[in-house]
């Protein structure tokens, strides 16, 4: 079943996501959203009987028999190569972090209100 998202639905989703889309972006966005829904429809047709839901991004690295990362103490949480331990470390000096910010307020980034 081919999902078809029309212009009004794209505008509705864009408004909910607070996106401002130009006229030239509506058609490509409709195609992309339709493709996402098609993928979801394909996945929903798969036989997933006996497949446990993924409960954590590291679930594949969990010890055999573990069903949820939530059940494991933090110091026993498995890691994979490429992931570092979550330990405090020195961060960038404030001046360096703010040097290329488009707007700075007091001692931090200035971010416009979503209501603006």
C-alpha cells in the first residue's frame, strides 16, 4: 500500500514541527514523508513473533539473558568499542565555545524564543 501525503498534510506536519517550508520544498517533503510511511507499512508486515523489543541502544551488547538495560546497575552497563566511559572531563573554555555563536547573551548562547 503506497502512502500518499498531500500538500495540506505536509503543511500541517510542518506547522506542528515549527518548520517554515517554501513552496519549492512542499513536493519533495511530501515524497519523503510518504516514503517514511511506506517503510513503516513494510515493517508492520514483518513477522516479529519472538523478537524482543529493543530497550536500549546497547541492547545488542548486553549479556545473555538480560532483557532490559534498565535492570542493570550503571557500572555494569555494557559498552561497545568506540563508546567512551561517561566521565567528567575538562570542557572548552567559555570564550572558545561562544566565539562563533551568532548571538551571545550574558555568559551563554542567545537563542530566540520559539514564539518569536
